[in-house]
C-alpha cells in the first residue's frame, strides 16, 4: 500500500538589481533539485520568481514564502514592500529591512562593542556642513558644542579611518595620516555623517566571512586588489582557533541582528600572546555574491542559498524580523566570563538561533542529492555559458579572453576539489 503524499508548493522571490549571474545559477539549481520530501512525508516543490516592482495594495497577499533581497539597500519602493510582507504576511526575508535600516554600521558597532568584541576605537563627529533644514542654523547656534577635531583625532591616534556612519561600497572612506588630511577629508564630508576610527595597523590578514543562514565561509581578502583578485583561494590561512573565532563573530553579529545573508570583515593581528580579531565592517545588507568576485566560492554560496531557502520554507522556520538584545546583554554583563568564554556562550546562542544542528540533519537526510546536482551543474555547459556571458558583460572586450580563462580555471579547481571531497565522503 503506498502512502498518500501531501504536496506543497513554495515560491521563492528574488529581488534584484543589475545582476543576472547568481539568479540564473540559483534558479537552475532549484529546478534541478526537484521536490524535497520532509520527515513527515510532505513533498515540497519550489518555484523561483524574480520580483517585479509595481504598485501594491497594502492588503494584497504576496505569493512568496521567502524573498532573497539584493535591491532594497538603495531602492526604497521594494524596501517598503518587504516591510509590508514581513509585517502582514509572515514572508521569510533574507534580510529583514527593519533591522538593516535601524541597525546600520553605526548601530552595529555599538551593539558589538556592548557584547565585548574588539571593535577599534570609534567616534562619531557632527556634520561638517549645515543640514538643509530651516531649523538647523538656530539649533546649531544654540546646541552644537564647539569641538576640537584635532584633539579627537589625536586621542584616537594617527593613522585613522574616516568613514560614513552607515557605510557601504567604500563610499567616502579615507585613511588619514595627519592633521592636513584630517581637515581635508572632514571638509569634503559635507553633509555625510562620519566616524573617525582607529586604524588596525600592520594586521596579518583580512578575513571576510560570508554567512548564509547557518553556514559561514571565511575567505582571505585583499582590499588593495582589483575585484577579480580580492578573494584568494586559501584554505588554511588562519589557525583553527582564530578561524573559529572569525566564524563565531560573523554568526554572533548575524544572530543578534537576525541577518541571514551578510558578510563580516575582520582584521586579524597577532601579538606576543596570540592574536586579536577586530571586526571593522559587518552590516552589509545584500552582500555581493557575484561570480566575478566570489569565483571559487561561488558554488558554495549558491548551494548555501538554495539549502537555507529550502530548509526555512520546508520546516516552516518562523521569520523573526526584529532584534531581541536582552539575552545577549545578559551574557555581556557577566563579569565572571573571559573574552573566550563569552564568545563561546554567544556562539551557542547563535547556533541555537540558526538551528545549526537541525539544519545539518535536514541537509544530510533531505538534501543529500544537492552536492551531486550542483557539481554536475557547475561542471556543465549551462554554467559555462553563464560564466562567459557574465565575464563578457562585466569586462571590456580586450579582457574577455583573459578573464574567461581566469574564472574557468578557478571554477574548474572548485569542481575538482569538490569531486575529491565527495569521493572521499562515499569511500
Ligand atoms: N579600522 C580600520 N583599520 C584598518 N582598515 C580599515 C579600517 N576601517 C576600514 N578599513 C579599510 O577600509 C575599507 C573600507 O572600510 P569599511 O568600513 O569596510 O567600509 P564599507 O562599509 O564602505 O565597506 C576596509 O575594507 C578596510 O580595507
Ligand atoms: Mg567593507
């Protein structure tokens, strides 16, 4: 007697700007994955749709169960739609715009300092230029306390970084070596609100971790390289302990803020007794997942996006769009804990939030075929066509040949490493 199988359909929405690379890979992978059967025997089928921007009635129900957003950080109509579907329709969002608007870089610095992380010394200075508001002149004359910019900078120490309080894409970031540069940068900041932040000088390594749900990839990053060379393929550039600390910091940031698709930049600097991990930039809504920047790590990112989307929708994981800092601050306020112990406690809370173990079990039992499906796709002609299209639409014609070869090489390396890994797992 065959069991009656219940079937349920889920729509995943992609909110996109200019990119076509990762959405195509994501759509193909979901299609090839086919239905996923959960532990109760329900078969989950998936449709992926690109969300269009149009008038929406605030009471109209969306068709999506989950939306991955790479647009709302600059386009506010869809951002407001995301808020509506989060508040009214329980749509699962990666990420919730509530926390990203309320908790930009500045608030993220505050919260992680409060948790005891080694965020460099940071000061927020008032606007350089008057704001375009009729009340400004009167208010400023009355309440803007005179301040000595040089004294603020000297207290932090040179070199330092001046950067916008809300950050993003290196806009308005400058490294300041002396008084003259300080004044020039502040004069140019105009109506941007700026932090002055101590520079982490002479760091050993820039580790950038990309987290997607319960998974985190820590990558060696070089901000001085052009886009195609910023991430290097390097698996052992951190000791296991430091690697774990970097993963923990990324997960803690994300669990604290309920960010499920985010990148976290940390600078690792050694000293006589070991090394310190300094988080410097970790509020990155809509993180970059382009083939041309992630290259070798692109297949990992696509698999993680697919698996996390399926896990959340198939298990009915509730969306939690708001921050609940209380339990985190309780740990922060315990003075019997060392930095390491505190971090371990946060890590447990973060893994609880992300249901890391349950996710692992779900992937092992319900998504066992995803690795082989993905490898076949990344080795095949459809993906190669996407790679060539992406390169030719990203680079000028005289660089096409060079960069097609460059990215093909890196993706072939991933495929060969993955083939070895899968064979070892089944051996
Ligand atoms: N405190 C710091 N110490 C050393 N380097 C820094 C510091 N802050 C920023 N930088 C450098 O400047 C770059 C841009 O700053 P970041 O805070 O990441 O801004 P954005 O949000 O625009 O990416 C970083 O990737 C890093 O290379
Ligand atoms: Mg950054």
